[in-house]
C-alpha cells in the first residue's frame, strides 16, 4: 500500500491541473483516502511495480480545496474520495448504483482516480435527481389514486370503513384492491381529507341501527315467549294430566315437559316408530371393533365427531319410512337426515353413517320437532 502511494506521488505531472499556490486558500488541501480494486491483471501489474498485489487497494492523497466536491466525509470524520458507491449508465440509459468499488486492470494514477471520482460525482447527481423525480411521480400517482378511492367512498353510502380498528373522526382504514389503506385528516387533502369523519358517521349510524334492531328482536322474542307460555297454559288446562295442571297452576311446570307432552299429542300417529337414539359413541365403537378386528378398542367421548346434514340419496327402505311418516302427519315437514359418526383418532378407518327421519310442524306458536329412526 505504501509503495502504491510512493509511486503515485513520484509523478506530480499527473495532477497538473491543480491550481498553483497563488494564495494561502488555494494552497490548502485535505488528506483523503482512496479505495479501489485491482483485477488479476492489475494485481500482477502492482507486484511488478513493487506494490503489494492485493485486490483491495487503499491509498492516501491530498485533495486541493477546488476538488473537495469529489470527497465524502462520514460521521466518524473519515474523508474518502468518491469512488464507492459507483454510478453507471445501464442499457436503458438510466443511472444505476453499484456498491462495489471501481476495478482497474492496472494501478491507477492519482489523476485517473480524480477523473473516476468526478464521473461518479456527476452521475450521482443525475441518479439522485432521477430518484427525486420518480418519488415525486409516485407521490402524485398515489395522491390521485387515493382521491379516486375517497370519491368512490363518499359517493357510495353503502361502503364502510374497516371496523377493527374502529373509525374515528381523524383516522380510518378502507379496504381497496391494493389492501387496507389508512386515511388521516392530518396528512390527506381534498376528498381524502373528508373520508375519516364520513366513515365515523356511518360507523356510528350502523351501531345505532344495530342496537335498535337488537332491541326490536329482543322485544319480538319476549313477545313470542309470552305467547308460547300462554298457549302452553291453555293447552295444559285442556289436555294436560291432573298433575301437570296442578303444577302449571302453581307455576312449577317446566316448559320443556309441556312441549314434550304437546309433541306426543301432535305426533301420536308415529308413537309406534322408534326414536333416533343419540348413541353414536357406542355404535361407532362397535363398528370400529368389527372393522379393525380389535375387540378391546375403546373410543373416548373426546374423540367422537358427528356431522349431520340432509341426506343426498335414499335407499328404498329409507324412502318408505319417509313416506309413512308423511302420511301419518300430513301437515308436517319430513326430512331424511344423514349423521356421519367418526373418531378423530381413527381417521383412516371408514366412518359410520346413520340415518334418521326428522318430522317438524308448526303447532300454534310452537315449532315441534322429533327425529325417528330410519330403520326398525
């Protein structure tokens, strides 16, 4: 490294354009570090010239005051010639930045380093100007896009801001095709400035409307409950047993028991049909013992999985049960139901599918439902 410095300083003609020391100010200079790289050919040339032949070269040189624009000083006070990062023109005539230092095939002279730093300095200015222009265009495009989003929101009263976090008078989030976007009256202008307060007004109006709906639904539910109680009391007085009538008079008859008695009467024509039993655990365990040939297999209640839905197909025997139930209770709605019973622990084994016939009908304010076995 020292040898590279000595060989460069032996050639003062290479910095011939440095102004002569005509004044004390022009005679001043700054000690600067220059860092560059040598290719393999450059490393060979360095060794031939008495240098160290290292790829990364670092030399110290004096930069006169009229060339201080070619120097950068970091926060630690270290002055370096502007050789890194490098700025170059790409194929599209745009300036690109490269963090690697300049690479030479021969040890450069001080003047060559100055020229490289000057070129780097000029391209850096172009690079920064291009980035500033690009950012300005992006900001303008973003501002116009936000304005369009805001105008669409303000014009369409059905649109709502994101409710979590809840919109405030100053801030809110809108869901757009580019994701969630924050609108803030402290930074937005034009229509975008009006979005947060409008979103907050709509949010508060929705809360009030929801509260009113809940109150109406609650009132309707209470009224229906009172109607059910009145209907049950009248039915028990006419059709209930003496014991039920006595407990009803004392206000001690459970509503569930009364509804069960009404259901028995409504579905009396199906009294001989066995009810669908919720014994999936026992039946699944027996099924899996048979499938796996493991007589001691045990299914725990926490392993049980049951999914129920309307059946998509029906066998001849199942369909006959449905028709018989419909004929017995003409006013009822009869549905064939499929219950898939499985074990979370034995997913590789076939699930057990059970069928039931659900019969439901309206009896005054009561909706009576009872499920029967689909096979005897």
